[in-house]
C-alpha cells in the first residue's frame, strides 16, 4: 500500500494512537499499584489525629470563654468520602457565640497543596484552616521536602493566598470575620 495518501496517514495515526494508549494503560496500572501500597487507613487515622489536635488547640484558645459559659462548644459526626480512603466519620466543631453559630467543618485530607482543610463558616462568611508544611507562607508548586512538620494555618482569600500562623489572636479575628463580617 504505501502509495500514499490518506489511508497511510490513518494507519500511522492508529499505530501511534495504540502506542499512546498502551503507555497510558501502563501509567494507570503503575498508579493503581502505587495507590495499593499506601496504607489508606493510616492516612485517614493520621488526618483524624491532626483534626483532634486542631480542635484541642481551638478549645484551649477559647477555654476562658467556654468555662465562663460565654461560648458553647459542641461536636457532631459528619460523613466524608474521599477517593482511596472511602467513606468515614469525622467530627465537626460547632461554636455558639451569643446568637452567632460558627461551624468548623472538615473538608478532607486528600487535597492538593495541603494535608487537610477545615472550613470555618458563619453567617457572614467563610475562612479556611489548612494543614500545611510549618515552613510554608503560601501555596507552592515546588516539590515538598522529604520530611514535613505539619501545622495548622489560616489561609487568606484569593487571589493572593498567604498562610498565617494559627494563634489565639488570628483565630479570634477569623471567628469575628465569619460571624460578623
């Protein structure tokens, strides 16, 4: 056949398409094998441990107000469903400050750019608490270091996202913003 034309072009593209598809299938098989090597139950449990540490830290920041009955702190279980980890139960922290209610809802652990996120939502808005590299001051596209010390930080709103340390003062500011605007 080789006298040209369209048929040779179609056959060559089919051959290249098969090669591309074969490479695609091999990549996906390797990714699936890598995913099977990850201990997803441990990933979930690590995330829930970090979440518990966050809530303990928040309760310690608010202890004076909780003990005085000025802030009420409750928890309820919610269901999260994440690829590879599956469906699981996680605690959501609910704060009642006077008439204002603020929910601290875990979004999950398998997120791009962080090891976890908690959405802080009140009647006037939303803030994000991110579990990120303690050295990070904002999102990065660089390869992460081999050893990461995780820390909860507050993320600013886009377009320029920055991370600030989670302190008693920064938490109070975030709570006032989501509750009162």
